[in-house]
């Protein structure tokens, strides 16, 4: 199954779900930023083998704006070479508007991840010859005040159907791309990859999340990433 088809089926599956409090707003960039997401997949998800770098879910100033995992606007536009119109979610928090490529706030995690890729590999083509970056869950969650809620913070009763859909999509993507290694960006992504990809002939590891909320990352995430991939022979 092609990556774009996998994404479309995941979009349809998660669009059917409802989430209890404290979730008050659900953003699905596979819907309103689907054109950019599809373009990302078509341009960069063709190479088999290598390392699948797996994030958790969209951040308010990253994929929720651009439709690209860790999608800091500047890095997506200027390094990945992707841009275009982005629609608005149907139910939008006034403090967290989707401005697409007009968003001027930077996404630190995306700056760090794509910045590392640019410094180490120079061009997207060289980077994607050995890596692909994707998010386990395509949805962004906000509470009534606009605070970001991560999937691991969701009530347990809200997770079963969501995780089933995301596990299925991840397994399909792994079957299509046939990575030798999956590197979870953060503990949650590593845990979900371990469950979803059980029985497949690949290794699953983890690297610290590049979020500024992570003290480890603030001491130098490039070094952590270098150490994580050093033994993968890519």
C-alpha cells in the first residue's frame, strides 16, 4: 500500500473518533493540510530500508500548521521545499489558529530535528536516502484553555480505538518502507512502535525528544541524535 493511501485511510479512521474531557479541540492536519502532507509523502517516502524516525503527534506550531511531521514553517518551506495553501480546522481554538505558512512562531522541536538533518546531510535528498520522518498519531489535542494535550495524557478510555488505527497505519507504513530500524523520538513513540511492529524483522530504539520541555535536549540535542544513530550504520 502506498504511503498516501495509508495516510488517507488513517485520516478517515481517526475522523470518526470522539474524545472526552479534558480534550476540547481536535486538529487533524491530514484533513485541512492534506495537500502538503500528501506532497511530503510523494516526494520523500519512496526509499526503502534505512531508519524510520517516529514522532508522537502534531505540535501547535509544527505539523498542526504545515501538515509535515515536526513541521517548523521555515524548515519545511526553505529546506524541505514544501509550501502551499492550508485550510482551517472546523473547530479551532481562538488562541491556536492555523495560519499555515503564514505562522511566524517557530517550532523548536522541528528546528532541532530538521536542523540536525541539514547540518549532517546537507540536502533533503541525502537525508531521506537513509531516513524517513513520520508521526505515530496524526491528531493534535487542546483543552479548553488551548493547552496542548499529548496522546499519552489522554484518558485511557479514549486511547483504544485511536491506538488501533495508528498501530495499523504504522505497520502498513513499515511494510511499505521496510526500514531496518525504527527510532522513536521520545519514550511514547518508542513504546507504541514496539507494540505496533511486534514480530517484524526490525529493531526499535529511542532518542530523547527535542522539545524545549526536555532538559536533556536543551543541553545539545544534536549530540544525543548522533549517539542514537551511531550504531545503526546508515
